[in-house]
């Protein structure tokens, strides 16, 4: 089945108001910026998003956030986005903070059909005890907080019960896709993308290059096309470096 569509706007056209999304990327590395841009243009809001972070103020998921389109974020890191902090602290945005490894496993479990699992991460903290603020009121008091988690002991060590995450749609970015949706990711840009892809009921992929079916070596495929529903060509200009680090000529000569 040829899963390639003509545009990102076509791919996101049926994402409704209030949909849940699993979005790949880490910082600005491997984010589906072309699909996010199309979603900004589509005008839908009330989105419930699971992603490692929420981009930056003017890029990635930060564009949806700036437009007031995101109602809830499930993330592990949000420190690069000042607008995120403003909306969270003013009560405009609901936020569930999750330990990063737990977030990855919740997505993986969702994609594998595993409803929940036990992990030692978070034992003895507010992750276990509950009370982490999910939503603030306008006056700064907590309107909604995390509930306590079930605890069981395995081999003498306490573990918390964590529920899997699935989403109505997944948005991911790949280096290469074939027309059947088989994907290859580039280095660290793989990050959360395969996990998000598997957790989505309908998975949208933007790929930097699209090849015909059969061109990819089966041993090089990172995610099989069974997890992918739609493929579009990524905009080559939709990539940014979050923090550029360079050496001066003096530092280089001193090496």
C-alpha cells in the first residue's frame, strides 16, 4: 500500500479538536516540524500532547503552545520554553511531568499493547506520593494534582505502577521512508520517534527522503511500516539547532 500523501496539510486534515497526540523528538532534534507547522495552519486546539518536551518559544510544539492550541502536556523536560512556564503557572495549561525513562516506557508499552507496568523510578518521591501540581488556578493555588501510585514490592524493592500511553495520532520524523511506511532514523534523531509512532492509533510521518518500496535493506529498517499510516516529504528548511556550540580559533589551536 502506498502511504505517501501530497502534503503535510492533507496528512493532518482529520485531526480533530481535543485530539491526543504522541510527538517524537528530543529538544529540537528529530521533531516533526513540518507536520507541526501544518497543524498550526489547521487551526485545531484543545490538544492533549505527549512529548519529551514542548519545543522552544518560537519553534516545534512551542508554535502550537504560543497559539493556545495545547490544553495538556505530558512531558519529562520543559525548561527551554518560557511561554510554557507562563501558561503552566497561570493555570492556562495542564502539565503532567514524568521521569524520562518512565515516559519512554509508557509509550513503548502503549505501542506493544501492555496496559501498565511496574518501575522503581520515582519511589519515595512525589511521583509515588502524589501531589505534583498538574494545573494551577489563576491565583496560584493548585486546582489539580497527581494522584498517589500503587506500590508493589518485587525482590525486596518497591516499584510503582505506571499506565501505558496511547494517542489518537502520532507525529514523527524520519530520515528515510519507503512508500510502504518502513522507516530509517538518523543517529540521535531516532530518540522518541519510534516509541511515539507505535503508540499512535494513526501515525503520520514526515521523512527527509522517500524511496520506492524495496529500496531499503530490511536489516536497516528501524521501524516497520505496520506502525505507519501516512508519509509526507519533510520541508528541508524545517530544521534548527537548539544550542549551537563552537570552538574559537584560539581554542582549536591550543588542542
